[in-house]
C-alpha cells in the first residue's frame, strides 16, 4: 500500500473517531508498527493530528494559529508538500498566458517551476522574492506591481500595489492563503494582505488556490471571499476524503499533488 493511501485511511478514520490506535492501524492497513509510526509522524508534522501514547488523536482545525509568522519563517514550513503542489500547479499553465502570483511561499516555489518551461509567459506579482527569482528568466515577461514595501512579507502590500490590476487582464491567479474552508471561504491573518489579492482575483478569468493541507478547514481572522470564488484547489496528500468531498460538493475542482521520490 502506498503512503498516500495510508495517509488517507488514517485521516478518514480521524474524521469518524477522535482517537486511532497503532495496533488497529497495523491490522487495517496490513503494515508494521514502524510504518504506522512514520506515517503518524509525517501527519503530525503537517499539523493534521497529534500523536499520543499508542496512537494519535484528532486536532481542531477550525481556527488559525494566533501567532503571525513572517515570510521567512513560513518558507521553512511544509516545504516538501509545497514543492509537490508547485510541481502539480505548473501543469495548469499554458504558453502565452498571463498569470498572477501573490506573495505567498507556495507561489514562490511555483515561480521557480516556471523557469525554462515556457516560450512566452507573462507573470504579474507583488512579491519581491518572486521578482528576484524570475528576473532575467528566459521566456518570461515580468510585471511588478510596486507600491509600499513590507519587509516582513518581502512584498508590496497596499492599495497602490493593487492599482495595476484595473488595467490588465489575467488568465489565472494562483492564490495562497492562511486558511480555506467551505464555510468561511478564503481567510487571512492580516488585513493588509487582502487589497492586492482581491484585485488579482477580479482581473483573472480563473482563481486557483495553491494551499498545503495544513491550511484546509482553517478560518483565519479576515475573510477575503467565499469558496464560490475558487475554481480549483491544488493541495497535497494530507487532504482527507471528507475534506475533498466537501470542497468538490461546493464546486471546487480538487487536484491532489502526489508524493515524489526526489
């Protein structure tokens, strides 16, 4: 059984029961205690469960973490899964399109995947990190919003930074966020993140959320939009079957990035 399948079984069980036991998981998945231990460690690192003696317990995902993390701090979190998401999301882009990337860490990883893939692609961003990543990249026309620079976000976050989007057309906006749920939609920890993202969304034909599974079901402080504004969600194998069902029932196409062996 593949690890992706085991993760889904574990998370599906935790949707039904608050606690799962190692022995029961070994029998159910016909695997060893060591494999179960590694699986639970992986899921705990992603913030999807809490390991306890002899098993694991469900954790509440209804609220976002209270402490604000800077862009640099977030770059260290869920890196492998964000890389998987970026590699899957880049497949949704075609030559000749205009794409908008916000200032999230997963968007930065997607920007890295763009290099060397396209003959002609226009990228619009408010991220200084992405600007530095794509500056001089072959086949990419780079448009930077400018505006008021926020050092902790390595990005331009202001009404001024959003003005350009009233003048241009975007094919796909790849959105990152602190939290996304069927009930609350897309939410953020800070209000100053929202003006640029809102204008990016209005300028785009299609908005695709690129969000690791630790953000699924999380409701952060400030609501940006309802779930109906999201055409698709690209996430990792940590999404449970129930979470996927709920997003798809709400009209969101869900793409799960597979694990990779790199």
